[in-house]
C-alpha cells in the first residue's frame, strides 16, 4: 500500500465516516442563511440534519410534488394555487428548497468534525482505528483484485476482516453514557403522550415526568 496517496486516504476516511454514521463521529453544528428564490445552498460538511426553522418557525419535510420547482415556476400566474398553512422544506443536490420565496433559515445538524485545516477528525478509539484501517486496506486490495494482481482468497479475507472490524466498531462506539441513558430512559417511562415535541424542538423530550398524588 506504499503507492496510495494521502489525499486518497483522506477521501476513504470521509467515506467511512459517512457509511458508519456513528453519532460520536459527528458534532453538533449550526448554520444560518437567507433563502432566495425558494432555495438555499447548504454547507458541505452536513452529516445529517436534525431540525430546520424558517423565519423562526419549525418546519417539516415537504410533500408537495412541485416543491423543488418553485424557483423556476411563475407562481404569480397561478391564482388558483392554494398555499399551505404550515411551512415546509426539502433537500436535493446540496440545496434546501423552501416553501417561502425569501426567508431566514436556521439549521441544526450533525457535521463531520474537522481541524483548523479542514481535514476530518476521527475518534481516538482502538476499535475505530482498526475498522478504518481495514476499510482503506479493503478499498486498495479491491482495486488490485479487479486488475488481476491479487488472488481471490486475499480479497475475500480482506472483505471478511473489514466486516468483523466494522461490526466491532459500531458496537463499541454506540455505548450509552450515563447522562444520555438517563434522557433515553425518561422517554420510555413517560405515561403522558405529547405529540407536540417537534414544534418545541424536542426541548423537553428527555425530561422526567412526575406524578402528583393529592
């Protein structure tokens, strides 16, 4: 593997982070921008979006079949069009499409951790190092195998070693810390059904419910 470049290894590392999507690999990030003509370009480090607000109002995913085309449609010439009461958004090709032509957009998301030079940061954990090493090794060996330079058994062993390492990494990195466990258990033990958590940005989702006896 001496002929593999540093840039290729970085690309493989980012691919591995996106494939595994283990929460500890990402950090909470915030982005704010102004949507123009029904759309807004998103930052490139988004792992997955947690929640979106348009003009400080929490919004859901759009179900409108024309939602992603408002920026190229003449909306003013459609007087019979019914405007929905709630605000919506959708995402496609690194753009967010909004149901308002111009609006302030706030996004809470999980993003890839990067250093001061923009390179991805990885968790300091032996299981993660092992799985990442096996992933890069497997990608390299696969290319060699496709070119007839590596035997089938070598490639099959590389695939197997990566699968074992990835499973071990996924299990080891998803262990609950006590504060997170407390919030999760409180969600399970509630007796009262609250169907408005989304609109309240899930602020009280993990709070403990108290039953008062009179």
